[in-house]
């Protein structure tokens, strides 16, 4: 797990995890792009980004469903989520 922490506390509260501290400016997408840009050559096969508060907008349920689907997909070339037609 890798945490991107924005704000005054930085990575202090995530000492046991891999953490990148960024200034608390911009939106989530900018933080994601910054992480991908910095880590591009070492990115894993699967990445999942989520907001920090899983209780909002059914994030926990959606994340759990996504992870189960990705775990149960034996062929990594098959997308875990498919666009609506």
C-alpha cells in the first residue's frame, strides 16, 4: 500500500507505510498524476486509487467489489471493470 498524504501532517501518521507527502493544493487527480509520473518505471500491474474517506459515496463497497473482481480475474488482460454499453 502506498499513501499520498496532502496537508500539514505529511507522512507522520503513516510511518509504517510507503508514503509520499505532497502540498495540499489542487485536486485528487493531480495527486494521482504526480504519483504516476514519479513512479512510472516501477508501477505495479494493478493500481487502485481511492479517496481517504471510504464512508463517502459508497467508496468502501465499490473498492471491495473492484478488488474482489480483480482478484478473481485469472487473466490480467481482462479488465476488472468494463464500460457500460
